């Protein structure tokens, strides 16, 4: 896009003071909203307004309106609306500071300078991004030009990846030597703390440093803003220890659960096509893009998570998925698909047949047209699940029929739309030769109960988020539980007014103040859960305790990140390496 010439530009103002309204107003005054939006959708004048099909949901009749006089846009189909900032945020997946800096650059407005501390933090993160981009460039040059990379070049070419595609995806090669990247980047002025923070080097037991990736074909991983955030390295020879594929570890900029390989290049094609094609690996994406099917991204071997799906939903709500045909691959894919269904996606399955190939890359190498045909022929996932259930279970027997129904109904209840649920229940009824009334009698209540429980869970979670530690104490007092259940939470995490009660919980000491607070909290529980049984309150306590534990873990992660910045500022590389191990461990524990 127009600001993409410098993908790091927005990052420089991540810590910009958003309260500087005069500058925001200056940007609005200079911004041509119609011109901005026209770069993403085709606008047609209608009186004093402009109309278009909404880029944020699928529609046949244009309901997206832009008013240049009011400097506003609004969609009457999905109720999204706002100004130039909100439009850019939503369509490009930017946060406000990023949108602000992008529009400032567009309009020529110079933003207010940051504080020294803000600049220091932003510059440290910028060095990590720069370091990763330079690493990708080094690997790319080695693959393209180095005498010792002939075998790597031959391998990449044998996979059918042409020179232009190699350059577009910055495919590279990490040689077998222990410290080629470390030495190269060090000479370019990068400190070892930058390399550690980027996940590019590892500290040895002897105190030295060596490259994380060696003797591997390198695939840089870009975030959806086009910044290199990490790598996947594919083993070239089987003589090296480690898995066939090695990824960058969790870092301040690399979080595998929030990334989709190829999205930076596929986003606009996904939006234009109205659907995303999801494949397993990097080579599947590269082959598909090279074949002209550019709305393709990869989950990189993991089940689709909520963060990835929410990212995709900015561009389309229809997914066509090609996943491994083995049992493990299908189970992993199903977890992600169930989540996608619950989030309102339409999910289709791309089926490779007979001699098509074992995966999309293999299929494309044999016939691009066959791959395109299989994409066009993709069937709804629930239909695919019904077909699989009929194949995998003995539906001629009562038990097999029940197993098949249980398997498919487990998916149908995930679908938010009652109309779609009814459609698939009718289809399942027909395939299993079960009367629709019988199917509804057996599962209808479960669908209703699940919806009710989901609503109740959402309401409870919303309540917990408002003041989770207060609610935790209130339920603790109401249920008279073992104090060991609260041992992980220190007094500092509770509001000051509750400290006497916390002391009582921890030590058993009581006074008039403690009794009064206890009575107030008991009334709070009665008001919040008037119809809850004791069993339900125990379940709620477990839910809130889990939520508080996650909050506590996030605070610890933030604290470690702060200490890492301090250690970097002091130049204490050993401490940085130490803290990065703790940081990575906590991030993995949090599942972030």
C-alpha cells in the first residue's frame, strides 16, 4: 500500500501521545477521506455521498456510505463506521498509533516528539525488527550467491520455486558453520543482546554465542504489516540434530499463535476474493502464490487459534482449508475449524484425490489446473464431516449410527446460526436415516443448553473482568474454601480496601472491619448469582480463579520485559540472556 515503502514507519510512533488533539485534527483537515477509501474499494457517487459494497462483510447491494462533508463513513449492513483513522485501523489491522503515524506521513503532518524513555523503548524494538530483516537479507544473499550454497540452490529449484518467487518471499539459506550470521551482524553493529532478543543466536555453556539456524533453507516469517518477525528453517541434510523444521522461539515480536505465513502478501487478494485458502506449510503457500492463487496463507503446522482467526476475519469470513489427510492432521485441523465455526466463519474443505498429490505443493507441481479445480470444488466442512462419519462408523448398526450422530452434532452445536444448524441437522438426518424429529429430540435440548451456557459463561467472564480479584474473594468467603486456593495471589493484587480481609484469609486474624467487609462481599455474591446452586458457585470460583491466574501471569511477563529493558540499558548481556529464558518460559506457559 501507499505507506508500505517503509514498513517500520508506524512502529516509530507506537508510544505517541494520543492526547495531542490539535495534531489529530490537523491530519483530519488535510486528509481526503474519499481518496483514502478509494484505494481499497470502488466508490460511486450518489448525490452528496459515495456508495460501495462494504469491504468488511459480504453483500450484494451496496450499503457502505462515505460522506465527504461530514468526513465520516458508515455501513448500514454491518453497522461499522467512523473516520479515516478507524477505516485504516480496521482495513489494515493497525492499532491507533500505527494508523496515526501512517496518516501523518500521508498528510505531511509532523507528529509531536516522544519522551526520551518512549524513544529508548521504541528504538530497542526497532533494532530487533531491523536485525531480523538484515538476517533475512544475509540468508537470501547466501542462497543466491555463495559458492557453498550450490546444494541449497539445487534443492529450492527442485521444488519448483523460480528466482522471482524466491526473491518475493526472501527465501534464503543458513550455512552449516556455527557463527556465520552472528559474525556478520556483529560487524554491522548489532549488539549480541539484539541477536538474543530476536532469537537468532544461542548462548553456549562456555559463554560464547552461536547461530540458532544452521544448514537450513530459511523462510522469513512476516507479520501482516510486512515486517520480518522470525523464521522457519527446513533441514537440508539429515545429519543435523533437531527437527525437520525449526522455528524462531517466542520473542517480543514473534508469537506463532498470532501469525499466518503469507498474510502480508495475501491480504488484499483475500479481501478481493472474499475468501482465504488455508494450507499447512510455507512451500504450499509459495507454490500457490507462484501459480497465481494469491489468497493463500499457512497455519505453519499448528491448529488455527483464536488470534489467527480474528486476524483473518478482518479480510474475509469464508475459509477453504487443505489439511493433512492422516488422523493427527485431521484432529488438529478440526480443533481450529470448530473454533472458526463458532466465530461465524463459513468453512470448506479442499479434498485432494487419487494421484493429485500428498499436499498442495505436490499437487501444484503436477498440475496447477487440478489444484485450482480442487479449490473450486471445496465442500462445506460439516458436509465433509458427515461424509467422514458415514465412512468411519458402522451406520448400519444402532451404536455406529449414534457414534456418527454424536460426532457430527458436536460440530453443528458450534455454529451460531440456528438456520444453519437446522440445515445440517436435516442433512445428517437424511444420511443416517434417522427421523428429523428423533434427531431434534435427542440433540435439540443440547443445542439450546449449549447456547444458554455460552451466554451465561460470557456474562460471568464479563463480570470477572470488571474486578476479578474482588469477585474471587467474594466467592471464596461465600464458599468457605481452603486458603491454599489463594496462595498464589499476593496482597498487592487486591484493592487496598480489601487488605484486612486478605489478611483474614491468609492468617485467620479477624476484627470488626473484616466482618463488615465479609458481609458486604456475601451480599455481592447473592446479588450477582441469585439462582446459582452451590455447585455452580464452585464452578464459577474455578473460572474466576483461572482468569486471575492468567492476569497474574501476564503481570509477571510484563515485569520480566521491564527488567530485560533495564538489563539492556546497562549492557548486562548475561542478565538479558537469563531473563529471556524466563520470559520465553512464561510466555509458553501463558499460551500466548
